[in-house]
C-alpha cells in the first residue's frame, strides 16, 4: 500500500491522463495513489475513451530488476491498472542508460537512494565486482556518478513541455557542489522550481537520511534567455517535527497545513507566507554560494527550552537515525576508496550494541 506521504505530494487532475510516469522503483505506490485520486475526483467528468485510457498505458513506471518489475506490474493489476493480457505497464531496464522514448505530463518519483550509480559484474571466477557508472547523455547538463543527480536530470528530460513533477530527493541534491550546482542552475533557469517541502528525518529514506519533495514544471525558453523560476516557496516540515514508525507515525492529517498553504489548483500568487512557509526570489537563490537550495530559518524550541524536550523514546530513535546516517556516509567514503563494506554495517538496529 502507498505510504501516507505518497498520497499528498501532488494532486493529479485530468491532465494526468496524458502520461503519468514513475521512472524507478519496485513499489508503484505513487502511481496507484494517483490513479485512485483520479478515479475518486474526476471519473464523472471523463469520457468513455478517457476512462479506458486511464488503465491502458497512460500511467506507467520503470524498474531495473526483472523480478521486482513483475511484482510492481502485479501490484498495479490488483489495483485495477492495466490488462493482464496486455502489455506490462512497468518497463524493465536501467532508466538512466538512454534518453526517454516517451514523455510524461506528470512525473511522481522517489528515486532509489545511494550516493553512486553502480552495476555488479560477475566474472568467470564467480566473484562479483561493483563498478561505478557515469552516464554520458547529450541531454544531461553534468556528468556525475551521483545517482540522485542523474535521476533528477533524467526526469527533466522525461517531462513533456509544461509537464509537472513531484520528486523526493535527499538534502545533498540541494547543496552538493560541482555537478550539483550545474544541475540546480538549470533547474532554476529552464524549469519553474516553485516549491520545496522539507521532510522530517527518515520519512522516505531509512538510516536517518533527510529528504525533500521538489515540485517543478518544464517551461519553454523565454525571450532573451530569461529564467523560468521567479519565486521558490520552501515549506519547513522538518524543524520541531518528529515522527516514528510505530508510536507517532506520519498521517495525512499531519500534512494538511502544507496542502492548504500549497493551494493546489490555484494561482501561486495567492500564497501567503507563514512561520513555516517562506518565499525566495530568483536573485536571492542564484546569489547563494553554489546555488545552495538547502534553506533553513527555523529553530527547534527543544534545543533551548527544557520544558519542550522530546520524550526519551523519540530522542533515542533520533540518535539511532543520526548514527545510521553517519555510518552510511563513512560506508560511501570507504566504498569510494575501494574498501569492502560488510553487510553487518549497513544499518544499526535498535537493541544492538557493542
């Protein structure tokens, strides 16, 4: 079943009937949630042809591994999307290997986590060797082995003109230099990056990784080479927000304030700044060091006020998540240096100790 966050990131309207795609991942929760939303809110306004098209190729996804691609296709079929006797709506293969053959008017994605793109090659001696990949594509502004940056570039190419995207990406995409800076510049200049939702730790990625949802639209070039992003709205749903999987899980109701501030379906000029929702002009953004879009302004009251301290179980969980994040970073460094990473060090589980 799609997670609560997957139900709130984007409200697809009838335009989603054109082509809705998720470029990677074996769990097609975003596609299923979008399909359910359209059926609930727009079915009465659709023609017979549009209703048939809704489950016949207008919504599709991609998965690298054959077995998980079949599971994803079966999951969609069980939710009434596709035809068991027809073509699978989940394509197989490396989505980053080549330019998209088909373009989408709406892209919903949380690309797989990992600092580097890599393939595993098994030699004749049976030994596995993991090799880094950097994709050489004419439509990519920058060459990099960073998987999230490559997926972001792929999504940019995947979108049709005036298409929309809601993409979950970790914090490093917002501040990493080099290729990251080039890609962010392109995102601000060639696209309308209008909203960033800063998520609490561990919502989409395990191991304490902090993530965001980037909302942007693909726009045609403007006269004189003018930029397409004029204002970026950032909603801080991270500071002083603490969720756990069991005792305090994230629910749809927790995101209601963001949805109301986002004003889906309305002109963004009607948006109003609040303590958590701030607006930044293009000139402010482009002047930031390395076009850093990891923007913060709020302070957690628990840091200063003893009466606002979190419950011990929440503090313990956050310590575990911080340790997991640190371990992941050190593992990435060791792997980049050619070291062997033990499976036992991939994740610290609560209850384990030295």
